[in-house]
C-alpha cells in the first residue's frame, strides 16, 4: 500500500476545506491506498468534521513540543489528537529554513508526537548546494539520526524525502535521483530499527511525473504541495499507475 499525502501549507479556509472534501470524498471512493491531508491549523476542525468516519486521515503541518502552556502562536498536538488528527509533519524544509528549526528541536517534536500515539512524518532533504557538493546522503543521514534520536525504534513513523531544490520549483528529482536517495534513507532507517518505515518522495510531484516516480521500487508514495490543492490533480496523482 502506498501513502499519498497532501500538504496544503497556508492555503484553504475552513469553507474551502469543506468544499474540497465534499467533492474529494465522493471521487476517491475507489482508492485503496492511504490518503493523508495536512490542512492549516485553522481548518483542522473543518477537516475533522468533513472526514468524519471516512478512511481518509488528516494531520498537522507543525506542532509545538509541549501540548499547552505559554507558547504564543503555536499549535497543540493534544488538540490535534482530540479532534481526531493522526499524523504530524515534522521538519518540513520551510520550517527548517524560514523558522530556523534545528534537528535538536525536531527530535523533541517527533518525541511529543510519538508519545501521544500519533504518527510523525519526518521531512528530510538536501539543498541544491549540498547536492552539488555530493553531500545528499550525509545530510539525509544526519537529519534522520538526529531527528529520530529521542524515540524508540520500530514505532509508527513515515519519512518524506523532499530535496529542497525540488519543492515548489517545478524542478522534480529524476526517478533515478529519487530512487538512489530513498535506497540510502531505507538503509539508515533499517540501521536505526525502522526497517518497515515508508519513505515518500516530495517536491514538484504532478500528475505527469507521478507514474514514473512510483515505478521506482523504493518510493512508497508522495507528499504533494501545489498539486494537492485541486481535487482533480491530486486524484490523478493518487491514481497514477503503481
Ligand atoms: P510541492 O511541495 O509539491 O509544491 O513542490 C511539496 C512540499 O512542500 O511538501
């Protein structure tokens, strides 16, 4: 089974969220893979209400390490859990770059999510400069080892490999580049005791490149940004041959 995840970033109001799911739930009934949506926090409740008892999961794009307290502007993993959310994105490259999130902080977030019985989706990936310096594997390995350092091996986890240079740029990794990175990531995960962890690819996934990427043996699904905002394009990605 693959996982198709939608990262909506700072898009979609509660009303737009409800509208999207009204159409998507109807049209996705024949899909058998796992589907996960990450709406902005202001639309969590709309997602929870729209998805109800459906088999479609949803989660947070980011949470704070503590479930409550004096943390102005942050989001609570406990509230997410109470509303029925199941996943949390941790360490998306936009969080790392724009908000200065370090591996040490992300390890704590992964720990918080795991402790609550939710599934962390840890995002990793190299910048263009790092790729050009042939540091791709080293960067991924460090982000994995440090990001997973506070949780017990074997627990629920999904990893999303998102090369920073491919996010929102229209510049997708070639199937070979993605496969090579995924293979190395799986090797490290096995070493850390997470042998069965699914590794998703993210970065400019579109309906026209989904099939070729999914044909790679180590790509277990996608984390999709831009192309997940429209029902049609996200459905086409989920339905790409695999
Ligand atoms: P993109 O974003 O599909 O728009 O490149 C992916 C992501 O940021 O998760």
